[in-house]
């Protein structure tokens, strides 16, 4: 029930006050994102955590000049793999085997199936798939932020190519997918702060098939 109360409390803050979020809260938000489920457990993305104010200032003009970019405490950039490669797939399977301490024939067969499928696909198709996985973690980070009493503003309104250039993401085989400023709402400047949250009624959203 507490989580639902927190989710009712949260909204996409349109103004933040620059107050710094405690690092332990940020760590728990990032841990929630790390624990998010992803297709085949590959976690095909990275999260860039920007605290540097100069870099935030560079990003703001290519993000529709939204003030939360520079007034947030931490700017999270969810950057998806630009494509799936054999090395990237093998890394996650090898990591799993190392942590669990054994190899499983079915698991190795599954590895081979992915190696025979993903790397041969078009890079854009692979990026779009990877970006969907990043969004799962992104959503989980939003919920975790709400649980911590911290505001998080989902942002798709930005120029991905420009952000990629600022952060040198393409050189790392990454492409920005979505931004998440983390901070505290500025109630005096945010027109949205006192408005009632509006969502579809459950009967318009959910269909139950018995």
C-alpha cells in the first residue's frame, strides 16, 4: 500500500529547486534499475549519472531548454546498446556462469540460440529492442525514486544524437534512449504541482479474461 501511496504522490515535476539528493537514495534508485528484468537477462544498456553542472548546461539546449535538466540533482541518461554483438551476449552468459558457479546445458544452448539470432539482425532493430529493455529499468527507477520521496521527471523531449555527441556515447557502442532528472520539486514554480493526478479508470485500462 505504501508504494501505491508514493506513486499517487509522484508526478513529472516541471520545475526543480536544485537541492541535492542524498547519495544513498541515488544508490537505491540505481539498484532498483539494476534489478529490473530484461529480455534474456542481457541488460543491454548503461545508465550515465551526470552530476557535473557544466555537462547539464550543455544538454539543456538540446532538451528543449527544460529547466529540470539543470535544476535537478542528478541527471540519469539511459543509454541502450547500439546493437547486439557476440561479445556482449557472451559477457552476460559468462558472468552468469561465473556467479552461479556452474554451467548448464540448457543455458548454453540458449546462449547459442541468441548468438545465432541477434548479431545477424539489423543494428537499428537491435537498438530498438535494447531501448525497450532500458525503458523497463527506467520505469523501475521512477518507482524507486517515488518510494524514496524523490522527484523524477521522465524526458523523451531531447535530441538523442546531440546527447550522444556530448557524452561520447557512440564511441562506447551506446545510444541515448531516455533521460531522467532526479531531484526535488520547486512547488512555487511548477504549474503542475497542485493538479489532481488523472489516469484512466481501471475498467477502461484493464480487460480480464476468465
